[in-house]
């Protein structure tokens, strides 16, 4: 489903994220040759203008996990999607005006329901990591794929989010030479704390078949 900017379509998508969304072997996620997920009941495509060309599309080796909720601690509603599309209604909540001028995106958002929203082709550079460093390499946006989980550092993530994340990471690894997963907190430790202690790294490693050596050390 591609996001259409009409009032009727907007209402439909606001209601859609609360419905149970199942991602699994019966309906696997597949990337097309342009780096977009093919049509799927659990997938919404919402192309963001906040992206550009990578220095090298052959050097996509890192998966970065984030969390986001807008306003902080509140789930649902249009605000995350609207932020990444530069369409945020700053009058919708007193907290939102502090985001004026912010131009950010991620490749994917996984909502509490397990719905996956894709904003940027995996071959392009999303603006998710900011000032960051991994294994001595700065500018992690250049060589990473960013996934936002709708949540907070201290709110347990939904079962459906782990299921969707496992399936999505498997699909990404089948296309790109990903060799590590880090939280935003690990590549920007002086600025960021997400996905936080509420994220179960052991569960993710087990369900997504990631070797522990490819994940952050000392994370459970």
C-alpha cells in the first residue's frame, strides 16, 4: 500500500495501525530490485524526502535499531509518519513545536501492531543516525539501514514488533551484506539511549538468528 495524502486515505491509515498485523512464512517480506518491500498486507510505503544517495550502495553492512514515540510516551496516531514526510502538524500537541526544522527519516518504522512502514529504499541513505561511529567509521548513515520501533526505552516492545523485526531483518540480510546490528545508543552513546533497556537483545538474536558476536556486547 502506498500512502495517499487525501483525508479519506489518512483516516484509513490512522485506523490501520491498530489492527493485528501478521508477518510470517505464509506471507514473506520481499524486497524488489529497487530496495522497496513488495506489496504485503503488513506493509505501508510512505516515501520520505529526507534521503539521498549513498557514497556506495555496495557497502551496506550495519543495521541500526532505534525507538520513537510522538509525543514522547504516546503511541498511535499520525505524528511519526508525518515527521518523516515533513508534514507534521505542530499545533496537534504542545510538545511537537520543538521539532520544527528537523529533517529526519529512517528506512523503516515498525508500529506496535507489527505494521511496517517503509520510507526510504534500502539502497538510499536515510537520515536516521546523525553524528555516529561504528568500529572507527563515522557517518553511519552512509553504510547502514535504520529501523525505528514505535516505543520508548522503558516500555516493553510488543510481541508483534519482534515478529516483524525478525522477518524484516531476515529479508534485509538476504539482499545486503549486513554483518552487525547496533542500537542508536551504541553508535552515538553520548547523545542517544535507544532502543533502551526495554529491548530484548537475546530474544532478537534467537528469533532473528543473529549470532551474538554480531550484536552489541553485554546486552541482554
